[in-house]
């Protein structure tokens, strides 16, 4: 019987049939409205300007050109609009290297940074200049009303960072340190397990990120050796052990956002006086959480493996090296005597190097009108810089006069 011809047995049955038809019509209408609504949502296109043409900028740019749908991101599209360098030849060369992965969109090459900041087609600036230039480059971009993603360490000291945060708020722009590790799928799964009661409370973190730069055979003007560039292990390598301590301990619900006490030790290289071997301890004992992080970074030896080990009251998580972008970790469950009774390995694969996850976070925050990320906001970068300031102070490593723009 066709739906348009209800049975004519009684007035009661007719009324019931009409009610059913009305409900059916409402369902169809609601479904069509939902389809129309979802179809009307367009992905946010974020136009990037890239400052500096070094190795990390090249890696980031290539990851930007990886289709976000390969990592199940539908809401954003990344486009590289402009590249700035100290010479237009370098920016042109940088763009040429991107051609195999390019989507066909024209990328503007500039021989100065200001031209990128002032380009009306650019939404957000990615800054990957040497550490000691981060403050002035970020400030210039912020004053030009551009959103900013700045490489780590975000500044030379905590005072510079406070100044940038104030400027970003005054100019109404998003500002974030490029702590890419925090946004990777592995880190999100680590956080889920770590913050749950599955393994109990965290007790200790041991994390190391080191690299052998063969410092006796590189120029003293190399970024790792030159004090004018913030050289040394701490500022260059230190952010990676720190981010794991912050994820495991500072962010843990039981910590309640309390800050750690900091104890640091530095061994300087006689070549230029920058720190070569640095270790530091973060102690959390002002809340329900009582735990320590023992962290190290060195520029004359390779990293340890696992790169990070987090001990809990009922287990452990061992994160494989390299610490900036690990691809696996092992979860161990202990019995009451500390013996391993269960062990699970979790592995993660994706297209690209993993630098694009932070770009997605930037885009989603800007799309939502946010000034900072909930995962790696201003407060966490401030904690990181406060740690570095204190370790340098205790280790007697002062940057040359004039390097720090705000004290």
C-alpha cells in the first residue's frame, strides 16, 4: 500500500497513521537539514609565511604540504604563501626544493622577513631562526597582526617570553611555541594512560636527549657552540626531556598545576664556554603528587634508549628514542613486588615527519578564535623557560651582554 494512502478503517486508525506520517516527515526534514549543515561547513585554509630557510624550516614546510586527510583531519587546509630569508636567492632555492610536494599554488619568495610580515595574504608566521633571534622576529610578526608559531626554545629567557605573550594579547593574535612532540598521536596516547589510574601515580621520570655534534671539529660560530646564538645543550636539546616531564608530572591531575623546585648542574666546554653536558632535577612535592624528574642533555654523546622512562606506583612507560618524535612506547604493569606481569608495546605510524600535528593545532585554535593552545599554552612555555633560566643561573652560564633583549 502506498504511504500516501492511509487505511480508512476508523477515525482512530487514520489519526495514528497521520501522526506516523508527520513523524516520518520531521525525521526526513531533520536529516536533510543536518546534511545541509555539514555540507556548508568549509575547512579553514591557513596561509603560512615561513621565516628562515634552514633544515627545520624545510622539514616543517614539507609536512605542511602533506594532505591533512591522511591523518584524519578534515577541518583545515595548510598552504605555504610566502618564504622569507636574508636573501631572495635563498628563499627561491627553498621554494624550488618544495616543488615535488607542492600542490601547484604559487609561493612568494622574499629577501627580507618584513616583507613576509607585511604580506596581506599571510595568516600565520612560522619562525625558525636561531634561538636568540626568536624574540625580535616573533615581536615583529605580532606587531604586524600575524599569528605566530615559533620554534623552541621560544625565547632566550622567561622575561622575553612574558613580553611576547603580552604583545600577542594586545594585538589579538595566536602565539605558540613549536613544541611539536606534545601534539603527536603517541604523546596523546601516553597522556591518556599516564593520567588514568591504570598504572597508579607517577613517581619518577628519567629522560635524556643528546647528540654527538663532534664539537672539536665544527666552527666556533656553529649554533651549538656560539654563545651569541644561545649555543649549548640546554637551550637546543633541553626542551625535549622537559616536555616529557611536563606531560607526565606537571600536567598530571594529581599535581594540581603546582610548580616544581629546580636543581641543575652544568659542565661547560672550554671551546666557547657554552654548556656541553647538563643535568637537572624537577621536584614536585607540594600537592598530592610526590615525584621527581631527572633530565639530561649532552652535545658530545648520543641519546639513551629508551629516551624516557616514567615509573608509576603500579607500572612503567618506556618511550623509545628519539625523544622528539618517538614511534613507540612500552607499557609495563607490575605486581605488588614490582615484577612485570604484563607488557604491551604501542606503535604509531603516519605520513610525514610529525611536524604537521602542531600546525593542525594552530589552525584549529585560530579557527575557534583562541589565543593559545590548551595542550601547550603560554603557562607551559613559561615554566620551561623558568627551568632553563634557573639551570643556567645555577650552572653559571650567562649569555653575552645584549643577547637577551628583555631581562
